C-alpha cells in the first residue's frame, strides 16, 4: 500500500541523510523530492502546495538546521504534518440509542459499496448488532443478488424489491421495515454510475430527502487516483457527507488520493478497505497511515489484526500450552489454518516495520502451497502422533506422506522445524507475549 508515495519519500530522506550537515540549500532539494514524490503518488496539486508550505515553514526554521539529527527532524515534521492533514479521526458510526440508525453508502460503480455493506455488517455483528441491508442499487443488474449472497454469508437480513424500479421507494420501504422490526441499523446500498451524472445525483438527493439518513458515507476506490478526488468533490457538493470509506488500499494504490479526498471533502476518513474479505476493513488512524506512508510500519494495526483472528480465550489457552511445552502439532495446525486465510499473512507483514519486503514472498503460490502441504501432512497424522511427534519413525513418515500426497522429506522437515520451534515458543510465551500484544493495542 502507498508504495510509490513511501518509496519517493524514503529516497528523499535517504538523499538528505547522505549529506553530513543540512543547509538551507540541500534542505530545499530534499523538500523538492518530497513534493515530486507526492505529485507522482497522485496527491492533487493544491494539496501538495498546501502541504509543502506547512512543511517548509517548519523545516526551514532554525530548529531543524540546528538540531543534532536534522534528517530525523525533517521526517518528524513530514510525519506530523501528514497526521494533521489526514485527521481528525472519527471511526464511530454514531449509532442512535433509539430507532434505526440509517447509514447510506454512495459512490461510483465498482468503488466497493456492496462489499463495504458486508464489511460494515461484519463489524456490527462483532458488536452483536444485526443490521438490515437495503438493496437500492437498481442500476447494476447483479447488485441485488450480490447483496443477498452477502446477507446469506453473514446471516444478516436483506430487503429488496426486484420488480420495483424506484430506488427511493425501495429505500423508504426498507427503512420502514427496519423501524417496524426494531433493527438498530439499516444500511442503504445505493446505485453508482461509471462516471458522475445528473441523474445519479438527483436520485441520491431524492433518497437523502425521503429517508434523511443519519450517516452518509462516500465509498471511494483508492486505486483510481485523481478520478476519485474529482468524484468526491461532486458527491460532496450534492450530499452532506459524514465520512469517507476508501477501499482497495491493499493493492498497489498510490495512496495519494486519500490525502486529496480528505482535503477536498473535509469530512473524516472513517475506514479503509484492505481486501475483498469482510474482515478487511480497518478504522482509519492518521498516525498509522502517516507511518505507513513513510514506511515506519504500524505495529498497532498488526496487533489488532492478530487479535481479531485469535480470540482472548484461545490465545490464553495457546500461551499456556506454549509456556508448559504442551503445544502440539495439532495446535500448530489450528494456528496455521487461521493465519493461512487468503491475503492475511501478506497484510500483516505489510504492516510490520521493515517486513513489507516479505509480503510478496508470503503471498506467493509457493508459500501458500507450503502452508497447504504442512496442514495436509498434520491432517494425515494420528492424534497420538500430533501430540508426540517423537514416535514418528521412518515407517510412519512414509505413511503420513502418502496420506497427505506429499514427498516424505516434507514430513521430516515439518517434524524437524517443530522441534526447533517448540522451545522458542516456550520462551516467548514465558516472556509474556500476550501482555506485549495488549500493550501495543493501547
Ligand atoms: P459497487 O459497485 O460499488 O457495489 O462495488 P463492489 O462492492 O461490487 O466492488 C467492486 C469490486 O471491488 C469487487 O470485485 C470487490 O470484491 C472489490 N473490492 C471492494 N472493496 C475492496 C477492497 O478493499 N480491496 C480489494 N482488493 N477489492 C475490493
């Protein structure tokens, strides 16, 4: 994520740190590189100008030139200015204590509205709230069915009227139903067009007038760069937006759009979408994002992600097992199955400082084949073998390999690795790994 923006900024800082002492002259060179890399990352010109003015004023002040580590000082200034233009934060959905809170999602076709309905539902379900989804995208033929599929996957109700051609009426009826059934949240999945047009805007205005949504969120495709900025401006003129959700920031999005959209709309970025799965929605944190842009990594986000997949009780049990040395191959398999979810390892690695470079390796076919083979080999073992791999002799190894459809060395390697790993885990668990994780979350 944000590769080109962070690469550019990194090379800017590298070129500065090569010079022993900063002077006003080479500081300006550095600032020029920062400016160029932001423009290349699709940050709009006016935002860059504004940003550079703020950074230069601070950077060229005596404080930086006189500081002991001027390069670090410059990084700090860019970091804190990034935070300031990306903030303030407001990840709350502002749910009302009574009556359904009406959330309306709007955005261009393909921006990720329907998928985001599912992601928000997942988030709400984690809070024990079951929303009602309303299929009001009557433009895209498959949108209604897509929302029903999501509803079935997440076990949340979906309201649709396949024969009704009037999205305003569908939204109104959906909201009435949510009210009648006492739903706490209703999410309207509205139509998008491939580009902004008057008809779309007037449709959204009519829905807005008819059902008075409590929260209107613009869903923006982070991959589309400057187009995203232009459309955000238009939506913001038509509707009173309460927030922006930027999707597809898991790909090689240039990321600059996020800064520009924030600048153009002036409303908070609520969430970012980092994948196609329902759990790939993160509350937006400017500190983390600024860190990622500067490639400092974001341990907090990684810790949160880890917490999401392994719940408190499971983690405590695992830690106790690790600490006492009772951790078996079966536990190892369960852990692998959790982290082997598509894209998850890569996402977590991308968030760790300095680990971004391993992301591609972990996401490679080779790596996922390796994980599958390991899980397959453990599946082919008896429970006794999983608890006590020492009993696995040559004969058993051959049987397991045959059962899992892998070569025998794969099984030998796995047992060897587990042998090395177990005492390491024991040490880590003894050192209170869970406590450290908790600390990072605070
Ligand atoms: P809509 O037309 O606005 O409802 O868009 P959809 O929800 O159908 O999304 C369009 C495509 O983008 C689908 O293939 C989604 O799976 C994909 N998508 C949505 N959000 C994300 C995201 O955060 N990351 C990635 N990689 N893909 C996404």
